[in-house]
């Protein structure tokens, strides 16, 4: 991700989160400035961030660190068109040994997506911090 892509990437992240977990986003009530601050001070510093784009339009993002997918989001308008699969394939190429991630238990669409791509649930728990939502850890072995 280039520095000039931060704002459009944050917009994709927000639209995607609002679409899949509106109950959580309403409860957390983060502002756009909160989102931008999180990206700049945490997400971009702790992860390698990759962007899927068509021309100048950001379609999705992947944040990866040592075989762990911290974030994979696709704009709702681009879902079901192979963007998420391409980002996941990129993550697999960068981390051929194994991949892991967490998603919310209630995010059934994401869970189906990951399971179609060979991920298996290995642990159920609750996400840390203010979110405090039931989550599931997924893992996929070496390609």
C-alpha cells in the first residue's frame, strides 16, 4: 500500500465492516479520524499491507504479518468477483508454510469464504479489547 492510498483503503475497510457487522460498528462508533489514526499508527506499522485495485479504484486490502492475516476486506461492490480470492492467493504466496486468521463467529459469509479456500476452524473464543465479540481462529496448512 502506498501512502497516498490510505484514505481510499480506509473507506473500503469502513464500507466492508459496516456491511458485514453493522451491530458492532454501531456499538463501537469509531469516526473516520479514528479509522485513519488506527491505520497509520497500528495497522500499517505492524503489518505488510497489500491493495487490490482496478486503475485508481481500491477494491480490497490485505494486512499480513508472519503468516497471520490481520485484515482482509473487500469493498461490498467488489465482493463475489475474485478480489478476496486474489488477495488470499497473494497471502499464500507470501507465506507458503501456513496461514492463520481470526474472524467473528457471526460473519458467516467470511467463514464460508475461508472454508472454501481450505481454512479450518481450530479455536473459538472472544476477541480482545473493546470489541469483545465471539470469534473463531482459522488455519490453513502449507500449500
